[in-house]
C-alpha cells in the first residue's frame, strides 16, 4: 500500500489511502469510510471534495495554470482553433491534418435543425432568455434523434456529439433571431464554425453577409478559453445528471441551466449590466467598489473572484489583452472598457479584495468584447455555453468510460424533526 492518512474515531483507527494525481495533487480516498466507521464526510459547496479522477483539464489555482489534455491555455489561445480544441478535449490528443478535416466535415454536415424545431421556437415568448431557449431546445433534440440516445453505444454517442457541436450555434442563433422577430438563417457550411454562427446571428435574408475576420478570430478565441474548466458547477451537473444514464442531450441541457446562474456563466451578462449601470447612473468606480464590499448591500463586483484561482485567472489575462486589440482594430472607444479598467485597478489595491484573494475572472472582460461586436447582453451566456460544450461532452464521455462509473448519489446529515406522530387536521 502507498502512503495513507490515519483517522482515529472513538476506539477505531483506520488507514485511508492517499491518491496522487499526475501533477502531484493528493486526495484522501474515503470510499470505504462509511462501511468501516459509519461516518460520512460533510463538505457544503464541495470545496474540499474530489468527485472524480480526470485526464481532461488541469488547473493550479495558486499558480494560475490551466491546461487542456496537458496543453497550456496560452498556447492553445495563440495557435489553435475552437474545433481543434474540441477535438483535443473529446478525443484526448491534438488531431493531425486528416483527423481534423474529418472532424470538421462531420460537424459541418449536421448544422441544420429539423424544420419542426422552428415551430418549437415559435412557441417561446419573444422576451424568453436565450439560455432558457437553448436548454429547452438541446433537451428537445432528444425527441428528434431517438436513434442516438444510448450512452453505451459508441456509434450513437459519436453521432450525438457531432449533432450537438454542429447544432448548438444554430440553436443559439435561432433563440436570438426569434427574440428580435427576424427570420431564422439557414447555416452556411462554406463558413468556419464561428463565421457560420455570425452569419446566423447577424445576417438577414435581404443582404449578403461576410463575417469580419477580426471578430471571427476574437469569438473563436473566446470559445477556446471557455472550452473546459474541470469540475465546475455546470460540468459537475452534466456528470451528475449523466450518471443516471440519461442520454447526452438531457445531460447537456442540465449543464446549460447550471451555467445560466449569475455566480457561474451568467456572470458575463451580470458584468456588462453592472458596467452599464455605473455608466448610466454616473457612479464612480470607487463608489461601486465600496458598494460591492458593503455587508449591507448584496451587490458583488461581478467578474471578480473564483473558487479555484487565488492569484489570477489565466483566461482573464488573455481576454483583457484581446479586448484592447479587438476594440482598437475596430476603432471602437468603449466607456464600458474604461469603467472595467478603473474597477480592476481600484479593487486590486483594496485590502478587502487583496485579503480575500479576489481577481478578475474569465467573465470580467469577455462581455466588453461581445458588447463591442454587437451581441446583446442576454446572449453572452449562450456564447459561454457554445464554448463549454466540448468540455461538457468530454467529461460526460469520461464518466461513462470510467471503471468507477456509478450513479452519483451524495448523502446528508439529517437535521429535521425526529419521529413524531401525524396529527389529524381538525386537531392542529
Ligand atoms: N465581490 C465582492 N465580494 C466577493 C466577491 C465579489 N465578486 N467574490 C467573493 N467575495 C467575498 C465574499 O463575500 C466572501 O467574503 P466574506 O469572507 O467576508 O464572507 C469571500 O469573498 C469569499 O467568497 P465566497 O462567495 O465564499 O467564495 P466562493 O469560492 O464560494 O465563490 C464566486 C466564488 C465566483 C462564486 C464568487 O467570487 C462570486 O460570487 N463572484 C462574482 C460572480 C462571478 O464573477 N462569477 C463567475 C465565476 S468564474 C466563471 C464561471 O464560473 O463561470
């Protein structure tokens, strides 16, 4: 037996194995804890709990390291494309040219939606949030493809993955088009993944549309940076829901809902709304920072803080640089970017944020880019979902291929009433 941790409880002493990861991370293996001692562990928010071993993404929160399948995020951001990164996450290695061509072509062949899906969108109110529309429509894909729902059939899984990656931009763009009352744009398979999304979002049937290469590159970069982040809230949700053996579409729909919340992916929308509020109310950045610190005010500095990153978020650094480059090359002067820079400068020197180790996260500057290229704020989180999709898929696949596979079923410590008799209503 390798290294162990010793636990003494009552008159019992047991040895708990230590599991060591490939980057030296250590965990106490408690799989036999309850059967040997009757104890369970309690860890609200799972801040100390590893739910799985995983080969996909490595994060070192203290050093600001993020790697997909071992490749540093900085290298992927500078040299790769979103579809290549998707392949890397899903297949586990960087593709050669032939493998990438086959992967891209398979995805291109599935971009259209079933025509009946349009009627589905027609039933949503115009002001439906795109994340609600996306989760509902991804869930609804399972009604259109009953031929590919078995999580244990590799061919069915493969085609579900292709369908999801291909159709997600179409689903997201349709949600937007419906909200503004414009006709849905059929996908164009001669364009890149992102170029096609831009055509479906910003094009209309009356005019030719060619994606601006600067914006196309910026959006592709943002998708790469969002592509996976190990066991975050939405990914854990995809794994937990997936562990019931539900099909891939059902598990991903659940992940989309988890991502929507403002403490998770919904923060990108919340950040831009915060910046706009500061601008529109003529508030100073310093006043807002004071408000975010106040115990009497529920406002937080959105886009700041992270459960894992405690020195900096490497994605935020890359996005900040890209933000300046994109706005400059578009000739856009953004008041919102100015406010964001002020907020960051003030917060990074403020003892409240320094002591709590709160830094800008991935969502702090991404919305400024989305905003500058004309994306409405309620679509920001749908773009995050498009980016996170290959990560969710890879994690769902890994769960199903794991020899440790079992349904996720946490326990609890019950703190309610102890047994008491039922009292008939007339006697209460
Ligand atoms: N503004 C002001 N105070 C904050 C902030 C913030 N953004 N974030 C954390 N704090 C304070 C918090 O009030 C607490 O203070 P105290 O110890 O006095 O009670 C302390 O810092 C620790 O915060 P926590 O909420 O216990 O930390 P957590 O690890 O549970 O939460 C977080 C992490 C990301 C949910 C949180 O920092 C937050 O709410 N940030 C704002 C929302 C946001 O930007 N979310 C995006 C996260 S990154 C992308 C993603 O996950 O999708």
